[in-house]
């Protein structure tokens, strides 16, 4: 009986560790893929886990639901076949505006690092 309990606890610990890794690093997509004009690439936004989303808050008049958008995450860029092309982090990924240029994808939001760009490979389309 003790051996089964230990095995169950070990399996549960591995499962919880994987879920924690997935939520803290990889994130969860929360929008449909958005394709480039030539359909060779697409991007998708991924929101990371945040403790602040679990804390109830009352916004100030005029703020709207701004506190819901203050979650960091990634904009990940893929080729049309699903191959990962690149990503950039933004501290309020829900409010990031993404634009396609000729050879890159650029995000405008509240990023602090200024690296909100992914260069697209020439052989992607």
C-alpha cells in the first residue's frame, strides 16, 4: 500500500511540475492565429501565468478593464506549416499591436526592452 502511495505521489509531482513549467514559461494562447498577408507566416499571443490575476481588484473610473490586460506574455511567430520562427516578450501582451512589415513582424505595446520584433526568414514563403 505504501509503495502505491509513493508511486502516485511521484506521478502527481511530475504532472504538477510539468503544468507549472507550461504555465510559467510557455503560457496559454488566448487568440486565434493571425496570418501574414501572403499567408506564409502567422503569429499568436500567449499569456503567462500571473499571481495578480487571482487577486480581486477594483479599477479607477476610466480605467475600464485595464488590470485584466497587465499580464505579460509572448507574441510567437510561426511559419504556415507550424515551424517556430521567433518570439518577443511584452509585459502587457493583450494590448500589443502587431504589424507585418516586408521582412519582419513588429509589436507595439508597453514593452520595456525595445526588442519587439522578429525577423522573418526569406525561405518562409
